[in-house]
């Protein structure tokens, strides 16, 4: 999952990627507060991207879902939520 996230991160500025990581973390915490309600998770993702221009919305939505699922997986195992640093192209 981290590989896919890294590839998608190159489609946007680093600042926007960092904003999405912070948003994903908040959505993850909320997911556990509402006892794993996936419908709330999808609403939260849609709400977070409500002001995103249409030309970026689909790629940001896909990336945000990957980030949220990664956080849910880690948090559910009791692991610390960490940011992903996009790898430089080699």
C-alpha cells in the first residue's frame, strides 16, 4: 500500500500531500470513535474533498482512501500513525 501511496504522492505538491495525510489521520481516529462505521468513513472522505477542484478530486480521493486504510490498519494493530515521506524518483 505504501508503494501505491508513494506513486500517487508525485501527482501533487508536497504541501497538499501533507494536508491529505493529516486529514487521513483525523478520519482514522473518527472511524474508531464511531466503532468502525464505514459509511461514516466514506462521508468523511467526501466532506474532506468537497472544495477540491474537479480535475484533482478523483486522484485525491483515491490517495485519501489509501492513506485512511493504511492508518486504520496500523492504528487497529496498536501501532503509531506515521507520515509517509514521498520517495524521490531514482
